[in-house]
C-alpha cells in the first residue's frame, strides 16, 4: 500500500465509527484524578481499556506501575519492537480528567457518555485527553495494518493518570524508567490547535511558577476613622509592591523575571500566527503586555506576570477597619531562558530594594513548577513534521515554538532528553476543563489523516532524520 492508501484506510475506519466506539468506551470510565475516591477507576482505565487496546496493536511488555510518590495515579508503559536499527518513537497521553460536575452540564448531556450533536462530540475527556491519545493509537494501528503488520519503527507508550493534578510522580517515574522509555523522538497530542481550521505543531510549553506575597502587620483590625492615616494599610502596601513589579499595562518591571530576547527563529515562526480569532475567544487588549511585541510574541515568546488572587479584609463583608493582613497569589508564565530557579531570591531582592521589606514572598503552597521547554525550530524533526502535515492536509500548519500554557514536557525533553513534537487535536473553544467539553468530529477526522500520514512518514523518513540530526547527509 501507499501513503495515500494508509490515510484512506484510517479515515474510512473513522467514518465507519471505529474511533467513536472506542471514545465512548473510554469516556464511560470516570477517571477524575482530582477526586480522592477514584483510584479504582484510574486503574480500570489502564487495565480494562488501554491494555486490551494496545494488545491488538502487538505491543509487548505492557506494565502498569504504581506512582513513585505512593499516592497518586499509576502509569502504564508498553513497547513494540521491530528492529534495533530502526528509530523509536515515544507516544504519550493521560487518561485522567478534571472533575465532571454533571449538574453544570446543560440538559441532555452526561459527562460520562459521548453525545453527538452535529459536529460536536460531548463528554468529559473527549478533548482532554482521552480523545487525543486514542486517536493517535488508532492511527498507529491503521498504518500498521496498511504495511502488513509492520510500521518501520519501534514504538513505546506511556499513559499517566495524574496530569490534571500537575503530573505528580511523572518526573521521578521517567528517571526510574529512563531505559524503558528510551527513544529518539516524542510524538504526542494535547491542548488545542491555534484554531479549529489550522493544523498546528508545537514544540514545548511555557513554564509556570506560582508564588505568594504577604503582608502581616499586626493582630486584628483597627477602626478606620480612629486609626486611618496612622496605621500602614497592608492592602495598599501589597498593591504598591505588585505595581513595582508589573506596571499598569502588564509590562514586567523586574529584570530577573524577564526573558532573554526572542530568538530570530522563534520570531520568524510566529510571524504568521494570529491569536484570538476564534469566535468564542475574548477580545485581545492590544495595549496590554510588553510594548513592541505582536500578540503572538507576547503569549508564545515572552513572559507574563499575573495576579491570580488578592485578598485583604473581608471582601464579602467589608467593615470600617484597617485590615491587619493582605496576601496575593502571583504567577510567572515563562519561556526558555528565564532564570526561574532563583525567582524567590530575585523577588526578595527587588522588594527590599524598592522599600517593601515588610512584604513576604514564598513559593505557593503545593505548587508544582512546570519548566519551560522548546525544541529549536531549526531541528530536522520540525521541518519533517511540518512537511508531513502539509502533505496530508494541503494546509500550511501553524508552528508554535511553545504553547502559551504549560505541560509536563520537561519530563520528556529534559529528563529523557527527547526532541518533542506535539500535534493537538482539539480547538480553543472545546470547553476543556469546563461543562460541555467536546471534540469536533470534522477536526478529529482530519487529525486521523494527519497522524496516519505522520506515522507512515516516520517509517519512511525516520532514519534519514536521525542522520541529519547527527550531522550526516
């Protein structure tokens, strides 16, 4: 068979309902990792759904292992070996979801059943992430059948069950299982495309570091008439401290929290990227953020310092008193090159130098730091993947050097040392994490074709890409 035959086979399987049937089965397993009473369901997804599915794809050495932290959801790893001289791809997905909140879904929708209404396929996990990794596995199987039971490359698989909690245990797990997960490239799917119509490739993600600022000046409040103007107000102090760090248009004022200049390759990749054009997207504030940058550069190539929460006194029942305390939760979304490991020391030094020694700073409680990652846009895998997607769709795919959001990509890029290619299959208005989460049927069908083409091309071109990365012809 040819490449076109493999893609036709994959889309025909999709049209016959093969993917939808698997998606219905997967969604019916409630895998809410954010609920402490769900460990049995997390295990069931791997044991009763993923394991039989990949057995049909001739995966060997399938193993379900406990989380290294002894608390959170397990991991599944499996492998399919065709030859020592062939490239090896690592495929990733997560089978857990956020809480379902069924009472918030509109009438006629059940988060644990797939409901098809026109082009929208509703259900918790359809977009994040069951639909995405199942689609990739189905495409892999269709290419394997088109090639008479072979792929032309080796495959390894990791499915985690705690991504919606920040992937606890994933990093130590990757360290412990580094040999079992050893590969040449990661190909995975999560998050949305740039928009529903444009296929997208992203190469990493921005990092995220949450930290707390606090002002604790005295015990108890004091009457604002008798003491106002005499006692330092912690809310005012904290607001002023924040204003010394980020100005009224969102420009970061602390040099140590700013990124290095945007690399020319990244700037070139973002030149044709338009953000916020989805009909359901909020209107972009053109005068917000770092001056001189395009909206795409601000969200994909730069850092953002955000106030996530601010509290002083009792906002629900204010009284005429100078409050004793104030606190804020801040977040730095950051790109590669930012000195995030010294963030607390950097903020402490800034506060002291600007007259705010009374403002405390510490990492947010239970905060998991997502590191910033970005495969260089010049890497041979990038041009290969873009060419494959364009050959399949006839469209110019969007290249995002990294997502604006965060993923546990550092487990793969930094710990396992892999080049990382992410091909998302949802879209910005999919209502991920919200009631009425859904996939688009039309976009999923195109994604099936894209992944079939990508896996076919990996069997054809993988060795040559590895030679180019090694400096060969």
